């Protein structure tokens, strides 16, 4: 018995689920939602309110 589980993209902004083969990518290779245009960039993945500045001891 064979089971095929296709990879999917789940948009965190508009909750659309699409096959990963139909989702476009930007010039840097980050996924872009085909419905709302959400781009999964490192800036979008950061947690708001977290200070990422280097400490004085670094």
C-alpha cells in the first residue's frame, strides 16, 4: 500500500494551504503566498519586541 503525502505551503497570514509546487518564490528564494502576497523572509519570522542587538561583552 502506497501513500503519497504532497508537500504543502500553509500561509500564516491568510491560512491558505497550497501545494508547494504551485507557490512562487522571490529572487532570494523565499516563498511568497499566491493569495495574499505574504513573503516568508527572515524579517517576517522575527518575534516582535525582541531586542537582537549585541551585548556589550560580545
